[in-house]
């Protein structure tokens, strides 16, 4: 399992432990960041996306052209009554 690193820009009064890590030996390190080290919180839109995210990433794929493979036939199901 990989360690979890979480940076809080506004630390909560309690920190929850993921369920898969509970009830076992853990090492928890709390390391306050200097203001120069702490990144400013990214502004987000009403849906939680960083402002300008789509404008910066739309059409940015530079690899091979993406091809959607055939999806096969639609499964026939019984009609609802």
C-alpha cells in the first residue's frame, strides 16, 4: 500500500483516517508548512473544477488519435409492465 499525503490549506480540527488504514499501526506526521511553501488554494467554479481547467486542457491530447471501438449490439431486455 502506498502512503497517503494530504496537504490542507485550512486544516480541520480533526483528521479522519481512511477505513482501510484503521485499527492497525500507523505513523502520522504533522508538518506545518511555511507560508512560502504552502501553495495558495486553487479557485474553483460552482462544480468544483479549477477555473480555466477546460480552456487549458481541451484539445491538448498529443498522442495517437483516439478511436472508439464498436460497442456491439444493445442487449435486448424484457419490457417493464
